[in-house]
C-alpha cells in the first residue's frame, strides 16, 4: 500500500508552557497526513465536498510514545488501511525527523456521508482513484 510522509516543524502555538506539543495537535497532524495521502492519490477533499460527499471522523485512537517539542521537525506517515462500503480507516505514525523514534501511533475511521449527513456508499470515483493511484485493492 502507498504511504505518504509529511514533514512538519512544531510551532510555538502547538505547545504548552513547557514547550511540549499539546496532545490534541497530533490529531490535527493526522488530518494533514490524511489530506496529503488522498491528494497524492488524486482525491482532493474540496472537490469531493463539491460533489456532495464528506468523510466525518467516527473514531480516533492515539498512543503517545515520546514527546515532541517546539521547533522539532516531525514526520507524519499515513497509510490507508482499509476501505469498506461506507467507511475508510487511516493509520498514522508520527516520527522524529530522522525517523529513528516513533513519537505517536494512531488511527482514524471516517464514514462517507452525503450533504444531508446520511451515511452513503463511497462513490465510484473515489474507489477508482484509490485502486488506481494508491494501489489499494478493495
């Protein structure tokens, strides 16, 4: 399966008074990784929304292994673990810059909904791009 890697420098606003990354920012970085994985696969979230589809978060898990600090460069590694009838699961590892130490491991699950918020099948154009561009069989 195809993975993406996104480098992010921790900014001061992402930390607490001790210069340590505030825990919810890892979830924000999961979103950056997921968005880039989809974009690299030809799925632009804004275009998907324009066609009437959304991927709201239904589940999140985050295991904090080591601290990240202000001005540190981190690497967000993202992979699409599965795609089902109406949901997708992404897995993440956040590494130090040299990818020697895993800082955080986690996953998110997203439902596919229409403009009314009703759960629907993942549309064919997404499935085709996942199969073709991300080389994931479903």
